C-alpha cells in the first residue's frame, strides 16, 4: 500500500520518528534504533515503510534500507514474532549481523535478544535460513557489472547495511585471505565474519 514517505523530520525518539510530508501531515513511524541514529530534526528524509494492521491499531514501521524492511517482513512471518519484537531484533543487530547469525545457526546469540526465547530462536533459524541463503545469492548474482570483484563485493556489503568504509576494508581482507580465485559467496561470508571480529 505505502512504499515510502519523504518529508522533514519533526521528532526523533528512541524507537520512533515523526515525519511531516509536503501535505502538512505528520506521520508517526516506529523504527529501529539504527535509523534514529541517522536522523536529525529539521532534515529531509526518505523512509521506506511497512503498514501493520491489527484488530486494535494501524501502525507504520519505517526503515532506512530495502534489506532492513525485507528482514522485518521475514521475521514477522515466524510464529511468535510480532512487529514490535521484529523491530527490537533489528535494533539490537544490524542487518548483516542478523543474517550472519541466522545463517550460522547461532541460537544462543538470538536468545540474548529481548523478546526471543529458545523455541522462537530455533524457529527463526529453521524457518528463515533457506530464505536468507536465497537473499545472499540474489545479492551475489547482482554483482556482475562492477569494475572489479572487490567493488562488487563492497556494493553487496553496503546493500547489507555495512558502512562503505568498513565494507571496503572487509572486502579487501576477505580477498587477501581467500585468494583471487575464491567463490563470491565464500568471499561474502568471510567479509561478514571479518566485520564481527
């Protein structure tokens, strides 16, 4: 229904922002902490949105990147995870760290997140692992038109939410460790591991 909102940031809270659009309407959006850290009152912003409708409320959730929103939508499909818990997970773990945690089956790490018990953590891994592998493959498949493999890897890492400078360093170290003939998916996994060290 809604794809994004663009407007002036009127208020920034711990987990919410108010965005005033050109029609003079102020939209309240629930957002992960990673987004509130980037926004400043009075600045213009474009925020991707997801509308959640329940019996008692209609709530807009906002995200900085398409990947964050995709992860949110995957999380809320897991039994026992509602939008508030999904948002809490995305606030606690950056997108690339969450993907790495699920792909590696780190149930114990997921259990440390607010609102996630062991059974829910296990369901997250079982239900989302294959879909996230496909997502990583999609991102890797898109990396075909870059000037160099390193630039392709950097682009994918930034798509996953890693800052550009950190992505450049991680890509360089991964290429150095695995060598010039390394498979792209191996390089991506190594670069993501490198970011967590």
